[in-house]
């Protein structure tokens, strides 16, 4: 199995208004006129910025892909404040983050919600980036592999894939997100490999061998090369460092 195409995905979270987002996007387009072979770069701005960043900021005309941070599973209807898969697809958006620990914690989203979102995205031709990861207490009591595999199973079971390119999983230990505490490359490899075994149970080994499994949690230019050198780490979901064009482009070039 040759290494899968690496994905460096920036999650801007609730940062950057329209002008700031367009500025960051233009800086990224200028910094990354070409993406190295075997690497894919993705930015996920806030929903309200997607169109402006994609068009005015030039992302949709560049080799950098555009992604969303959240979606609703229904196609349309009375869901005030929500955004549907067809709305995202019409931009077009290529990827959508689901199940981020901030959405699970602050907005009480469940594995069942993620399962519905994943199905709706795949049906609508958008690739879900399904996030999973353990809190510090679970890391400390040593049950983190079982915890993360249970999230993967509940969140993705029943999803119908015809190609491994239709799904990305991001392992994001919560204790490493925005804290400056990066998991070691060995920690990342251990859990990413376990996630892949769980994916093999759900989708079969051949499909699991092609699905990208990312690491997320204080990834930055200084540690990206070591992380992606691990056999089961296929890139990174990047929070803080994705808000700087210099740092994010450096990560894409070093991956
Ligand atoms: C994230 O929240 O997806 C993330 C990985 O954040 P950071 O890189 O800032 O730790």
C-alpha cells in the first residue's frame, strides 16, 4: 500500500470576519500557487464566510479546497439557523468537518447526530471529516483506544461508501486541542492505526486502507513532518496554526 494522499486541513473555527477571511484566503492563494504532489490543502472558514472566501478570496479558483465546519442532515425545511448539504454543495464545498469535540461538548451533539450528518454528506457528494478523540481523564485511565473506536463505530456504522475518498477521519485528543500539548507522533500513530482497524471492521480492509486518518491537536510547522512520517497518519486537522498563512502554507509544504 503506497501512502495515501496527505490532507492538511485548516479549521478556522469562529474566527475571521468577511474582510479578514478574504485577506487570509488571498495570502494562502499567493503562498501556495502549487500544492506538492501527494498533498491536498483544505481551508474550512465559518459558514457565513464560505462564499466570500471561496470567490473573492480566490480559494475556489486555486488548488486549495474549500470545506465547511458543520451541516444539518435534513435536505431543507424548518431548521432555523442551520445549513443543508445541498446549500454547501452548491458553492461548491468539497469537505465538511463533523463531530468536532467543541460541537460535541458545547452543543451536546451525539454520535447519532454524526451518523446522520455523515450519511447526508456522502449522499450529497461532500466528504465528511469525522472527528473523534478522548478527553484527558480517559487518556489517563488508559481506555482511550476503546473510547475512540466506540465513537468511530457509532458515528460511522451503516454509512455506505463506494470509494475510500468519500470519508476522512480525524483523531483529535481533546487534551491536545488548542493547548500547545501535542500528542507525540507515536501516540498519534497508535490511535490512528486503531481507528483504521475499526474502519476495517465497518467497511472492510481494502476500503479502510484507502481512507485518510488525520491527526489534530496543536499540529504546527515544527511537528507536521514527524507526524505524517508515521504510516497511519495521513495529514492533520489544524486549528490555531491555520489562522496564519505563513504557518499553514509551511505545513502544506513540509507535509
Ligand atoms: C482543532 O480544533 O481541530 C485543532 C486541532 O486545534 P489546534 O490545532 O489549535 O489544537
